[in-house]
C-alpha cells in the first residue's frame, strides 16, 4: 500500500478561485491510443521496465473491454494502485507541482495523487466511460494526524447517484458517504466545475488552466489522445 498522504502545497492555492479549461475532447469516450508509439517512447525515455508497464497497461485495457462496467472500474483502480508507487513531485520531477501524463507516470513508476487520478480518468474514458460520469475531485484528506490536500476520481453510476471514489490512499472503491475522511473542495471534468457538493456547475470549462492545457498537449504528442 502506498504512503498515506498526497501532500501538494499548490492544491490549496488551486482551490481558491481556480478556473478550468477542459476541451471538448474529454466530453466523449476516447479512441484507443497509439500503443506502438507509446511503447517506443517508453523505451526511449525510461527503459525496459517502463515498456513492460505500458504493455501491461495495454493488455489490461484489452481484457477489461469485455468486463461489466463495475469490474472495469475496479480493474483500472487496482492496476494503478498496485503497479505504480506513490511519490511526491519534488522527488519524482524536482518540481513542487507537476501533472504527469499517464506515459510519464508509468514510465517513472511513481507519481502523486494527481497522477493516479489523471491516469485512471484517461484509462476509463478509453474503456468507454463517458466524461460526464467522471470527475477529478480536489479534497482535504484527514490522515489522522493532519489534513492534507489530495485528489481523487469520482465515478457516477447514474447522473444523480452518489459517486464512487477511486483513490490511491486505499485499495477499495467506496461510496463518497463511506469516506468521511475526505472533504470535497471542488471537482471538474470536460463539462464543468462544481464547488463542494453543489448539484449544478458553477464554472466555465472554457476558462483557463495552464497546467491542464500543458498536460493535454503533452498527451497529444505522446499519442495518448487524438
């Protein structure tokens, strides 16, 4: 199990008045990525271990396509939680806050809560889960001794249903009501921005978020998205 933390000082700043830019690309299920290009890049940038992880990811996706939806969600969550280690950005990237692409995340074999969430989000879309049923959620996580800034992925079985939480802090997927240790600050996807537990969007997905736009561009260059 990974370290019981995801300390990222800039998440606290992000929660204050942040506006998000999420292209329409993420409002639909994604096509399969360019696996051959990803394998070549993994070898070039990170070596044989990274190639093995990318190939395992591809195999997982191919096998998960035939699974019922609930099992697909579980498969993706367990793949990243078990295969990739938690580590702070300052250690992995020598930066205080870096949003890694799934290729970078798998290539380094380590990442923080944002990287786990982004990788699961993208993979579930490749497996046909619509963006409108997924949200990247910024929270305050109570670890027992302190509250830390953290990010998780929310999956909505139905539009008005209680979300299920995919997290790197724990291995099991649980309903939001079973995670009293998490206090939502805001969430987002390609359709909008929600503050706290608000039912309606209060954000404009065409507003600017440079870190997210930079991530999307790097994913395009890597062949992860069109």
